[in-house]
C-alpha cells in the first residue's frame, strides 16, 4: 500500500519550492526588481504556500492521483527543469475593479461597453495594479509554465473584434517585458526558459477578414497584418459556420470552403499555424489535407475515449499528425467525459500517445487562474436586474447531460500543471517523451511554421 498521505502532506507543505526556487528573470540571488518593487523569492514561496486556492486545487488532484513520494518528487523536478509550453490557454486573470464596474453600470453603459471593460480589466490589471501583479507572478511560478500560447483574439473573424484582445495583451506584456514579455519567435521562448522567465505567444480565435468580399486577396491581407502584430496561430472557425468552413457546433458538418483553402494556403505562406480546435470534423480533416505545414487542434480531446463535438475522431487526428502537427488535450471536464478529472485527462493523453505517438500530443488546458480578489470585487458590482440576455452568437454549444463537479475542475486547476507532469511519470512515460508532451512538441511546430 502506498503511503500517499505523507506525499500529500510534504507536497502541500513545500508546494512553492519546485517552482519558485527559480530566480526571476534570470537574475542571480533571492530578489528581483520589477517596476521599482523588490520581489523576494522566499516571500513568494510563503505566499504560494499560503494561497488556499492553489493548495485546495493541489489537494484535490493529489487525492485522485495518489503518487508515491518518488513519483511526486521526480515529476516536480522534471517539470521544473523542462521547457513547459502550453499549446493553448490563458495567462492568470486579474480581478475586476468593482467600483469602476459599478460606476459604468450606473452611468448607463451598454452591454458591449461592459463586456469590453470587463475584458480589459482582467486582461491588463495584472500589469498595472501591484497586488494583482504579485498574484499573477505567484500563479505563473506555481504552474511552472514557461510559455502560454495565449488566446489574444476575441472569438469571430471581424477585424475590429480580433484586435481588442491583441491590443490588451500587447499592452500588458510591453509593461511587464522584464518578466512576462511577448514572444515573437520560438527562440524567444527558449531564451525565456534559459533566463527563468515566462512569456506569452499569441493566438487569435479567428482569421481576420474585412468582409468586403471584393476579392479573395483583399480578404486574406489581414492575415499578414495580424502576423506582424504578433499572432502566430489562428482558429479557422469558432463553433459556428463561417466563409471558411463549418464550426464544431454545426450539425451539418460541412467541409472547408473554396475560400477556406485559400486561407490555409495564406496562413502556411505567412507562418501562422492553422488551428482547428473549434472546427467541425470535416472542416478539420479538409484543412489537414490542404495544409503543407504542421497544423493543430490546440485544445481538444479524443472522441475514441469520449465522443464530444469539441473532440476529434481518429481519422481527423491522423490527418493532423500526417502534417507533422499535434492534438492538444484540454482540461474541460465536459469534453473529457468519464470521471471528468485529471485522471480522465491523462486517459486522453494515453490514448493519443499510444495511437499516434508521443511526438504529436501536447497539453492545451483551456482553463485559467483567476485572482482571489475577484469574489470581493464582484460583490461591489450591481446585479443587472437578473434580466435574461440573448445567447452570444459564438456560443453554439449542443446540449448534453454531463454534470460537472467542483472536484473535477479543482483537480485540473491551471496551477496544477506540475501535477499533470507527475501524472505522466506515474503512467510510465520516459522523461524524454514527457518533455515533448509538456513543451517540446509545441515548440517544434512553432519552428516549422516559420521555416
């Protein structure tokens, strides 16, 4: 019988050590100055250890995984020493400014204004508010993630929508360039690991098209413009049908359009990775057939393990793999099925590796850490009379009867990233293969895209 209780107690007691022992920004010693503030690494360890949100999530995952002390220590050390590149996700989110939101509501701000204000604050306040900045950096250290393929484009393909998140993350990473800069090339990601920093590599949740429909060339022109602005991966569709192809929520399951083929060709030419995570199965397959560079399903699941419209069947995954690309396994319980927890996620990784090889699997969690100050700030925001709102256009989610529990989501909290590595150790993967799954494969494809 494994003595897992001792492993859990020791891990929870020293939980900050594996990630925060690394010097910030590659500066030797125990401190680093950021924006005139001194960040002490020992104090950071204590803060992470005292962060009940992080600790509760870790306890939930450890209760499920039950690693031995040897597995736990080896997994944490391997995670700390590896380049960890999340194939799709979100940087930690700041709390809203409740007073500012209340003022906007009381002054008659529209729903669109409130949505913009809300996104602006949780995407940028970590770079401008000292308390939020500290929590952001603590969460990044706890997760031990070198680089996130960051969602930096609002869902859809309207240029004016896509540019908003891109501007916000550009602004935040410009301000925090000493510790969390925007990566422009794969070499920047490698350099970040060498310097013990973090970085963000930008993805857009749609292909930017002006929709004047005068010529295909004019519609394709913004792909290069957004590439020049830092976007390195784009969704072909987001749940719904567009002029490129069918989204994953469309029951018709139509394939890639003629214009869609032109989009894939232009993305290949420009150096933007084709992402079909939210595309329908036929559109996904057609895109893989059309792409001459590695393309991906950055955050998805395997339908052979649990069939879900956001997952991919074997023939689609095989087509992706044949391009040299990968499938990224996400942390959304509903998509994973089964127990819907960290063990279920590892089951999807197991299947993909055994079926398609360790060179073609990554982890794109699709979940985010939210500031602990969120609950208190949200109390300041007036309720909007509990009025019913219309379903957002992008939210095409076929109904299912899956019931998600707190245990599921806690076990796959974003700051539990190191425990995913521990889980891979438990399942007998070699260090070599684990390094590929948690970062190497995503890095390889980013290099191939720019080749």
